[in-house]
């Protein structure tokens, strides 16, 4: 067998995209293992807490974006959270990383994730009462994922995308705008029982937009493929 003809997950993804997916899956499995066998919820240590709560630690701004929901209220494994996020990283992250290069993509991913966390902290600061400080925890890569969607929409605005159950393609630029408006509406409406950090998603998009505008002015929007 010719080793140069090998194919598969490890050989079809650029390195940062591949490692983001691997790290998220490993952390998710570790969280399930610890919770199932030891009764320890790692989200209490690694999830992002409100900065005025006793559980807040600075490293959580990084670790929270590599964690996802593990068990639901019935004790069953929750897979959809990580599945949707990692699918989006797989579909769009590899394209963005190929255009920008790994270093620039990693910077962008981390900045959008941090931006999402900062936006969530701001929302908590404006809305939380002291009695709920200790209960405010968020986890997930969604903020960075929304940043990736924004980057894809900016670089490939007319690329056709398909939504489940909608048989006609939608241009990427309209998809991004639509997602942003939906998140804004859901965040402002604050529906009962909605535990999604909508403003964190918007924070990822906002910080991504700021970084893209900066890179465009510096002629670095396309990484090593600068035009």
C-alpha cells in the first residue's frame, strides 16, 4: 500500500480545524466520564461563570469554548450541542482556514470565542440579580462558530447554502444576516425556558466583524493568499 495515497479524517482537514474538533470531542467525552463515574461536573471548573460569582476563574474565558452540554435532565447523553457545532467547524472552518492559513484562522477562532464570552459577561452584568450569580454558567463553541459563519459569508457572499427542509439554496450573505437577526430577536425576546446564550453568538460575530475589517484595511484578509 502506498502511504502517500492514504485518505481519511486526519488527512482531509487543515490542522487547526482538525484539532479543534478533536479537542472538543475529547473534552466532551472526559466530561461525560467524570460526571457518570465520579459525579464531578467539569463545567463547574471549566465553564464560563459570571465574573462576580465565587466560581469565576480567568482561564474559563478559554476553556468554556471547548466544552459542550453532556447530560440532560434525565441523565441521558446530550449530543446535539457538540454535533451541530463541530459539524459547522468541519463544513466552514476548513474552508476559512485553507484561505487564511492556520495561524490566522486560529487567531480568529480564539478572538471570536473570547469576544462571545465577553459579550455574555456584559449581558449577565446588565441583567443578573445577585441571587443568580452562582448559577450563571455557559459552555460551548457556538460563539466562535458564529464567527466562522460570518467569515465564510464575507469571503464567499454568493456561495449557495442549503437549510434542512428548504429545497432552494440561500446565498451565504443572506444566511449570515438571517442568523444574526434571529439571534438578536431571540436574545431580546428572552423566551421562557430558553437557555441559549444568544448574545454570546452575536458577540462572536461582532468581534469577528471587527477583526475582518481590521485585516481588510491591513491587506491581510486573505492570509497567505493576500490579494
